[in-house]
C-alpha cells in the first residue's frame, strides 16, 4: 500500500512534479520533419508548374536537404527510444487508434517521396554526387525513372507534405491531458511553420534573383500567417476551459513569459517580419540574410515552447493532491 501511494504521487521519474518524457530529440524531430514537409511541397509545386529551370535550387537541391532532415529526424527518434532493439515494431503493425502509429507509417511514405524527388534533381543539382551513382546500371535506372515520373511523384509529395506537417501538430493536439498543446490550431500552425522553414532554406541557398524574390515573398506571407495563427491559438486557449486558461497564463505573466516573448516572438517572428517587409520594398542587402536564419530559429523555438509548456501544463496538481501525512498512517 505504501508503495502504491508513492508510485501514484511523488516517486514517478519524468512524471512528477511535471511530465518530462519528451526532450530535445523529439523537439528536433518535429522541427526537421516540418522542414522536410516544406521541401516536399515547394519542390513538388515547382515541378508541377514546370518551373525547374527558373527555380533550380528548389527543384534540384532542396530535396536533398529535406532527405537529410528526415534522416536526422529518424536518428533523433531512435536515440530517444528506451528499448532501441525493438524499434522495428513501430513499422511492423498498424494501430488505427494510435496517432504515433499513423506517424510511423506516414514517415515511410515521406522518406520514399523525398528520396525520389532527390534522385530526379541529382544530375542537375548535385552532379558530383550523380556521377558515381550513374556508374552503376541500377543507379542509372533509378535516376532515369525518378526523372521520368517526377510529376506523379510531385502530386503525391504535395499530399504527403501537407499530411506529415499536419501530423506533427495533430500529435500535439492529441495530448488531451496537456492543455497548452491541445489547441485545434496546432496542426495549421505547424504546417505554416514548416513551410516557413523550407522557404528560409531556399532564401539562404538560392542564387537566382527570380527565385530569391519569390521566396522572400513566400517567407513574408508565411511569417504573417504564422503570427496570426499563433495569436488565434493563444486566444483559443484564453477562452477555453479553466485549465487551458491557466496554461496560457504561463506566457502572460507566468514562468514562460520572458522566454516566449523575448526569445521567441520578437527574434523569431517580429524581427524577420520587419526585415522581409523592408526587403520587399527595394533591393535586398546582404545583412538581410539574418531574416531566414531567425525564421529557422523561431520555428525551432515554437516547438520547444509547445512541448515544454505542454508538459508543464496539466489537469492535476500533484503538489495539492499529495499529503505526506498519508504515509504516517501506514507506519
């Protein structure tokens, strides 16, 4: 009996006094999957619009960055697993009622799609990597096949990109016991954030003036939409149940106020928004490259805060429900 009281109150690691099951590995995974989703969508849209020559970085080089991102994401998830030797069980069974089961199977399709998009642009985007692949008959066949069927793959990539970006937000929403993270607006917020990260990568890597101009506009629009969605998310929580109101108060005068506003909203949203607005009015200066870097930082911080505050917020206060006198009664 004494052990039961201890387990359900004050002696449960990573549960009491706050949930701490999700660490930096999960946060990095959410960020990298969002980047891959954006890469899928933007590359596919360029291919479907037959603009590969005008937007060469997006069509031919961005997919490899997305492939590396999803590879790192899977690596970080593997590092997070306690029982690593049985990780394959995630992919050996499908449980329709489990959100993570959907994610495991979706990731397999996403990896296949981003791999095919990488292959279709390898010769034009990374000729030094394509040459050794072309030396083998199987490699030549794979590159030819990916180039020939890039449009059907692009259609599938748009759908998969939207779904996997929505999934990362839905994963947060499914945490019903974590009121700060359970807003229904998390899915579109994470989708917008993923698109912003991919646009930021293009703006950093692209050299063609037309491509840079387009994605500076895309980045500006995504950040504006992200600010609006974030405001709506906070308003949704502030007008929700009592526990949701208490959770959002952590960024309005609570312990996460400074971190949220001074280390996320201002540098990760408002500063790049101002820089991009200024840049759209004239020629971009070299110092404006700080804008996409700050957008990437803001995207990571968004996930950091949603995960951390989500785990701190909850429906049950262990401090109030635990009464140490109960143990004295058992002695």
